[in-house]
């Protein structure tokens, strides 16, 4: 098994099991929410491509690759529809690296579209059909809804409400966090050794 070495004899953390697929504590996200978020991101990428002129396809490509790292695991579309990409081995929000890996298959469509005309339009449409079909097939068949990009990046798209609920449950009971810490009278009291 792949394990991290922890300092000072602390227990070792298992990042990825031997089969290469990290376990997920999160339920499958609604495919409709994911589709709507993806369509919103594609629409924004198209607006960026048109607005940026000659460099438009490059700007759209960069947006599609890095989108999930913009708002801590959320692209603009994911933020609108309340879903989030989570890096499973550490159970943290997806970063720019994870976003690039998980969106690489979809960014390939933009690269195909960058080919010289008239081949670019045909290659882009063929890429949409083939890559879109493979990614959709994988997401529908996977029990967690993970597509090929998610498998490569070890991510999962989850409902934002589920993630925020699990983080609240992960807190130790009785330990105030944030503003609660200053509102309770006994949060910062300490007993001196040997005294009361």
C-alpha cells in the first residue's frame, strides 16, 4: 500500500489503496446538477473565446482546465449549481492541479478545434461526440459517478451541501470553532498545573 510517513510515531495515513482507487465517504452527486454546471462552464468558456478575439480558444482552454480550482473545488458553473470537486485521498477541495487532470479529456476537444480550418471544426465536433460519449458512459456506470478525468485526478464531484455537512460533523464535539470560541466563557480558560 502507498502510505505517508508520519513524524514522531503518529499513525500512518493511507493515501491510495493498492488498487489505485481511493475510498469515498461521499454519495453520488445528481447527474442533472453536474450536467447543468458543465453547460454553464462551457457557455462561459464560449463567451471568453468570443471576447478574447484571436486568443479566444487559448483563453477558453485555460478556463476549462483550471476552472475547478478557482473557488476551492468549484468552477463558476459548479458554484452556481452547488456542486464541488473533492480530492479523495486527502478529502480536500480540488486544487488547480486536480482541476487540470480531471478536465484534460474535455480540454482535448478545444485543442482539436484549434486545428486549421476546415479540419478544426470537424475534429472539434468529432471530439465532442467521442470524448463526450466515453466520459458520459463512464460517469453513468461508475457507482460514484466518476468519469475518466475524475479517475485520473482521484476526484469526485459531490453535492456542496453534503461536503459542508460532513465537515461540520468532523469537528470534535464540544470544541468551539470560529466566533463560537469567543462567545463562550470557558473556551479559553486554562488550569495551571497543580492548581484549580
